[in-house]
């Protein structure tokens, strides 16, 4: 059974700091997704990582995928308050294409 | 382009009643998915439609849940009879291809009293 673990589950940080959220998964998969959710809102797609070594960047967020280590990271550079949200990683099951989700990381960025 | 829309946004019903949730995917998206998040737990896959066909319904919790997608457009998820443990947020998502991002609706928050 595929399991996805995120850490930390909760992160409070100051504006301007850097930090990384980790996403480990238990079995082979080549597709990993990062989503953002604001309270009471929809899940917004941030990154789709489809191969080993994939790196994608959007603004202050950068995501990478190491399929051999079964690890993805979401790095936040010089955090700003607007990035406060819950961040989820999800891995698909290969032929099934259903997403298996991490528990989410609630990120609070203090001004 | 309109996004994925879900209706209702909130539903409060009593145990034993029936509730039907609706999802309108992005136009042209053949793939439609239902997920559920029970409070304090991870988001869990329920089922996947390709057009009107159920591709994978391995996540459906039991036979009180019935999903349909007649005509391959909008989908409904009916819970009959509802139980307390069915409370949670039900998300619908759609995608054009199978490997791209799934686009999510705002979810339906279902509360069973």
C-alpha cells in the first residue's frame, strides 16, 4: 500500500526566512503533485513533477523530485505572509491515477 | 474558463437521511475524480470516472455511496442512508489527461447530525 508522509505537519516561521517541506512516499511512483489550500478554499495545483530529477520553480516556491530516494521537497525562499496556507503533496498510483495524499503541512508566516 | 464547481457548498442532514452532491467538471475534461477528507485525516480517493465509465471505484467506503456520471458531463455522489462517520469535505476534481494536474472544486462540507 502506498503511503505518503509529509513533515513537518505544522510550521510557523518569520517573513524573510527559508524553509523546506519534505514529502516521502513508500513505493515506486514517477508522478508527484504539490497543492496549496487556503482555509475553506479549493486545492490549487502548484507543481506537477513527472520524472526523476525534476525541478520546478514559481516565485518563492521551488519543488524537486528524487524518485530513487522517494522524496520530494518544497522549498520556500524569503517567505512572505501571502504564502501562509496548507500545502499537500500527492502521489499517484501509477496505472490507477488516483492520488494518495500526505497529511498536509500547515504553514503560518508571521510578518 | 469556468473551474470545477460543486454544489452544495455545505449540507447538514440527520443520520439516516439521503444527500446528493453534484460536481460539474471543467468543460472537455474526460477524467473526473471524487475525494473525501474526514476531519483530522488525509484526503482519500473515492473513485475515478473516464467519461461516463467508472474507471476505479476502489476507494468507495461501502454500498451506501453511489456515484454516477450520466452522459459523461456532471457527476453526482449520493449517500443513502447517511451515517455520522460520513461527515467531512467531499472534493471533486477533473483533468484532461491522466498525467496532468487535477483541478479541484471548492468542496462540499457535509455534516451528519
